[in-house]
């Protein structure tokens, strides 16, 4: 049986979230948001920055992707 993973359960384990922004083909601005827990879940060995850029490159495989920014959010609610 597969264990169902919910957003709230991921936040309990590791509350940090990232946003990576990039420019595609010098025209289109895009961004991705993901939890740090995703890096562990998919056994990704790189940094959050590289993970975000890899996600964007997967969406635009034949494009030039240029890094714009990275943001880190602490989703701990007091």
C-alpha cells in the first residue's frame, strides 16, 4: 500500500520552501516553487537552486534557461 503524502505532513518534517525564477530564451519569465522535502524525497544530490533550474529546463528542454533569482521561505507558523 502506498503512503499518501500531504502538503501539511511535508511541512511538519521540513518547513522550508524555495522559489526559483528564470528567463527562458531571453523573453519569457517563469518560476517554480517547491519544498526542501522534495529534494530528499527524490534523492536529489544538488542544491535547491540547481533543482529549480532543472525543473524549468525539463519544461523547456530546447530552450536557453537563465537564472534570475532564488527565494527561501520559512513556512513555520507560530
